C-alpha cells in the first residue's frame, strides 16, 4: 500500500482490506491458472480448455479494479514538471480543474460501460438525454433509458457454467439452462470498475477542496529513485 494513503476509520480500513484482497486473489488466480495450463500442456499433453478465456477475463477485472485503487493511493503515473513551476494557489486551481475533467471522463466511461453491459443482463441502455427532451406536438420526455434488446442468453465461449449459479437462469434466461457462463457475469466489472473510478475521483476532489491533498499526483517515483541512487553513491 502506498505510504501516501492511510485509512482513518474502521470502515475505510475494511474497504481497503477488501480491495487489496480482491486484487491479490485475482492476480493469484491468474498466476495459478496460467501455471497449471503450462504444466498440463508440456507435461501431460493436455490443457484446461477454458483457462485462456478465464485468464483474459480475470486480467480485465484486475485492470478495471486496479485503476480506481491506484487513484486512491495516488499510484498513477503523471508529469507535473510544469505544474510545480506555479505558486501553490495556482497549483490548487489547476488540480481542481484536472479533477473535474477526470470526473467528467469517468462519468462518460461509466455511461458507456453501462450501455455495453446492460443488454447482456437484460437491463436497458441509457438514452443520453439527461434533461427533458421536446418531442414535438406539445410532448416532452425525460426518459433516461431506452428500449434495448435483451441479450441475457449470450454466453462465454468456453467458461463452464458453475452449478451453484443455476438459480440465476430463471431471472436472466427465462428458465432456460445456460450451456456456458453468461457473459453478463464477467462483463459486470465494466460498470462496477468505472463506478469505483468515478467514486475515487469524487473523493480526490473533496480532499483537494479541503486541502488534504495537493492534486491527483502525490508520489514522485523517479525523484525517489534518484535520491536513493545518490544516497548509495554517497555511502560508497
């Protein structure tokens, strides 16, 4: 965990533990599955045929889960060489502008992620009309969702359907059995990860306004590495 982040409450520590544990479990599962597939292929001349697709899904989960976590602990890479040339008040204004732009970007990502995932789960896509829209002839609409074709029967190519998940078939597949894992399950990480990203940017915005955080970039890995090298050279 980054030294720049320390949970202040029991709830914050619980959430942080959950996030770190989820990332570790996903990374561990990817590593074990890839290792087992290599052993199966070169030792037993066989393979876990659904392993590749599951590994790809887990990698996507790791990226989408990790991007919001990296915002929280300020682990994203960034260049602030120009920003540091300005006085502190100007830097704070620039930080607020940047976090607002990031909030807009994260919201658009969330909308796009929902619109992609929703049909696979039998939900409706968003219309893009966030305000009442005039239809003509004195009629207005403020519909946020649009009619979308249900694609809940779409399944993955190779990942088998776990028996303990059969209870969802009555809700998402009209009672029909899934031959493979439905796509809305691995794809769920798209809106979930984007929602977490939006939430973390909102937290960062509040911290910047309250003066608890100078910007989205706090750590300077390159500078720290140079200092470490100078320190080692001085000892020599």
